[in-house]
């Protein structure tokens, strides 16, 4: 029921508190799907119930081998979204993600990479396993998945050339599907690692210059910073940024 409320973004604190009280009594009976769904719901609504989340974490660690890719990625995403530092849980999820790496899809890969990067957990074996899982299915990544994967690698300062090159190639092909936030995040990521990809920056410049009115202040700042970091000069882009600023 909490999942349905979260899907509709309906925040009802008394209702969630009641669910939490009942859930804490039933956690020994929870499946990993219950853990994933309930943690996702509370994270989606940005409700940090420390008692519930701690109890579910302990249960999830014990049953970590039962997680499938979607359940694992949703749980990791939820704890990271709420800013909860839970190293034992993340370590258990990392080990299971490596076991399942060949079965992970694009959304699961990008969610897991975002969760660990957002939590500032530099797990090199995990990111290597995610890259190996990602490369065969790069054409299936959407704009969000590409941008978040690039952001995660940049945040962790992981210069994975093969994965970054594959992200750049797909981003160029799908740039028209990106909103300006994802365009700016992608530019920032490639400037931060840094792995300079001139064709990608050229494509980003044309896309941004054509849709500069859609850029918010944070996107403008990220784009300007990206250009400065890699000393990239594109007159049309710079003119557009100057006018928008």
C-alpha cells in the first residue's frame, strides 16, 4: 500500500507512521521484495524512518542472496536517496550485484552505480562488474541512464575508458532525447573524470545552443564549468551561455 501512495506522490505522514509500526512487527516475515518496495516508497516520499530502515537493513543483509537485480537496485537507491550511511548493507548489496552482474539491465546498472556514487562509496570491483554488464547493452540505455552512469563514474573519479566511450557514443545518438539537466550532467561528468570527447562536446554545444531557454541556473553552471575544465571553446555555445546568464 505504501508503494501505491509513493507512486502517486501522496504524502500522508500519519498513514506512513502506522505502516511503519506494523511493518516493524512483521519484518522477520518480510521477503526481499517487501524490503525493496517499502524502502523505495519511503525514499520516493523522502520520509526517513530510521527505526524502520535500520530493521529492514539487518533483515536485508541476512537475506541478501535472495535479491534479484530490480529488488537490489531499488533498495540501494532508496537508502542512498535518503542519505543513510549503511556500509554493511551496501557491502552485502554490492556482493550480490556482482553475483548477478550478467543479469542486470540498464536501469538496474545505472541505479546501482548512482546509489554507490551518491553514498560516496568507491567500490572498484563493483563498478568494474557494472561496466562489464553495461557494455553489451549500451544501446538500451535511455537518457537518464546514460547521464547517471557518467555522473557516477565522474563522482567516484573512475576513468573507465571503455564504459565512458560507450556512454559518449550513445549520448551523441540520443542527445535529442535528453533534457537540459541530463545534457549538463553529462558534460560535467566528462569534464570531471576527465575523458575529453570532442564529438560529444560538439554535439552537446549544438543541442544546448538550440535549447538554451530550457537551461536552469544549475545546468548553465555545470555547462560553463565543463567547458572551462577541458578548455573547450565553441563560440555558439559560449554566446548562448552568456546571453542566458
